[in-house]
C-alpha cells in the first residue's frame, strides 16, 4: 500500500510513517520545510516538499498519483493564530481532498478533533474556537464528497507509551490517547474499508485496536 500523509513532520504522522514502513508499506510524507526531510527518511518515509497553503491543486495532485490512500494529519500547530487554523486545518484538508479526487485516490482519512459538534462556548479562546470551527468545516466538506472517507477524532493527545487498547466509537466520551495509539488506529483504519463514511472518536480504553476497529464496523 502506498499512503501519502499530509503534515508529514507532525508527531502522529511520523509515528504512522514508521509503523507503515515497518509493515512493508510505502509512506510518503508531505512537508513544508525541506530541512525536515532527513527526519522523515529516518522514519522510513519518502519526503516530498509540498506546502499545502501555497501549492496549486494540479501540483498537489501530481504528488498523489499512484497512492492507495491519503491521510490528512496536518495542523497549524501551537503558536499559530486563528488565520492559520483556517488555512491549514480547513483549507489544506479541502485542497488535499480536491487533489485526491483529481488523482483518482479514493481513500481519505481525516484526523480531526473531539469537541467540534457543538459551537465554542462564550469566552472560549479565539484561537481554540477557530481551530474547532476549521476542523468541523473540513469534516463537513469531506462528507459531501464521493470519496471513501473516514474521520478520526482523537481525545487529548499525550506522548505516553502506547497501550494498544482503546475506545473507538462514534461517541467515546472525554479522555486522553497516546499519539502512538492514534497512529496505530489510523493504520488499522486504512486496512478496513468498511469504516468508509464513519466518524469515530478515540480515547484510551480496554479493547485491543484490531478488535475495536472490527467492532466499529459491525
């Protein structure tokens, strides 16, 4: 399987790339900064410099030709303002979906966030509110497309060691999840086409990942 991952230098993306490469798959990471290429190669991935905030659709699509799936794991990151939450967390996800359609890549996984189903409460930090609105808009755009999409909404992300056990349901409740477990769940979702059209929340839990994915589509 050839998987192209947007936000290739992010923590979850690097973990996913390493995991896919270890299973014999080809992982391609889209990065904005060419200085990040060595880190991706060390993870077993092929780096491709492609800034999704500034690259034309046709050029993005060229990078996706021959892929079996794309994963949007990009984000504006800490310290970015509300404007970049829109240009990265929404617009870049939309651009990747446009490019996937043009390149004939049908499978699309979107890493979103919990908390997007309700409007930000009064007094919510402006940047956090913009982030939630951007993630929800990216989800809504994807749902209107003829793609085999799956939306994954992780809970609070940690760098704790993985447990390999999770709760993966449409409404998982609040909780935390290690980034490594998120990466392993993404890989499992890529292997399970029956998750097409599903929006799944993810937190720590009692169920082994493979079993949790099977249960999510049963």
